[in-house]
C-alpha cells in the first residue's frame, strides 16, 4: 500500500494506475490524512436484479 499526497497523485497519476493494475492499493492524502483509495476495479459477472433491495432500504 502506497500513501501519496494530492500533488504527487496529480503529477504521477499514470504511474499510480500502473501500481493499481499490479494489485497494489494507493491511498491519497491531504494534510497527512487519507481522503481516497485507488483500487483495481472488478466487474461483477452476476446480472443485476431489479428490486432486490426493496423493503431493506
């Protein structure tokens, strides 16, 4: 897991994406506090079913 500040994230965004593609998580911070996490996107193979949250939310 890497922790970078906003300026570094903007400057080296493509390199950070390469790390994410390799399976690493990247935390972006502001003033030393984490505010966002970059992780690899994983698409679900299951089709969505309309109404599955009905009555639960």
